[in-house]
């Protein structure tokens, strides 16, 4: 792994018992096949598996944390995960999306940014939580981040329970798993804004 200053990896945020509960919860979540071409006009083969846990169409203004906190008790590990992340960050934030993303063999991600407004990008943050019970380096599925020259600035393997904290919404992509991977690559994603106190 190597990281740019705006990408931080935390491997010890969760106690082993909690990590197991979180991964188990995400393992049975139903996924929807999302065609991003229809919504974002990105590429006609830009598709992946997705589940919106708490989501808004107004990311620049809305706060979905109340929706997250109101989840059914069966999804409590997702709520607890968010609370642990907020404590780790140590500054006020406004959550606008919590989702689960899954990549199977052949569902390549695309290099993208999460928001389209350059003027507010400095306050944007994303946290990825990798939620597979185990991961083998031969299964691929890396998350890559790019600098403005299009070169890889950070590369992260999807280790179980690994947390990636990303500031400033750099260009990034979740790569497809290899054909030898026996499972999907599941990632719990939180997207939010750093806000002034």
C-alpha cells in the first residue's frame, strides 16, 4: 500500500467481535444492479451492485444521519460503525449518503469523483469500510486514487474491516475482482461534508 496525504488507512478501528458482526450484517444485505450510465451518462457498461442504506438527492444540503439512526435493529452494526467513524474523525460532519457497494468479476468501476462541484470539494469526505470475511491478494479488487496528472497516488487492498478515510474527493476507482475470486467485494460507504462548528 502507498498513500497520498489525503488518504488514510485505519486497520484497528473495530474490535474483532464488532468487525465480525458488521461483516455478517452486510453479507446478507440484498443488492441491486445499478446501471450508472442511465443516471450519470458515464459509460454504457458502467454497472455494479448497490444498496442505498440512507440516501438523498440533495447532497449539498441534506443530512441523512437521522434516517441512519432510525434503521431497524437488524442493521444496528451499520449505525454503530458510523458512530465509531465520527468519534475517530473528531470534528463535526454532515452525512449525505450511506450505501453498500459490491463488485463481482466483470463489473469494473470507472475513475470518477463523487461530486461535480470543484468549489466545495475541499470539504468533502468519504469513508470506505471493506466488509468481506477474508481477502486474498489474488482476488484483486483494489481501490485506487489518482492525482491530477492521472497517476496512481494511493492503492488500497480490501482487507476485512479496513477503514479508508478520504479527504477532498480525489479521482478514484474500485477495481473489479479477479475471475478466481469466489465472492463479491463488499464495501460500506459513507459520504459526508466536514462542517464548521
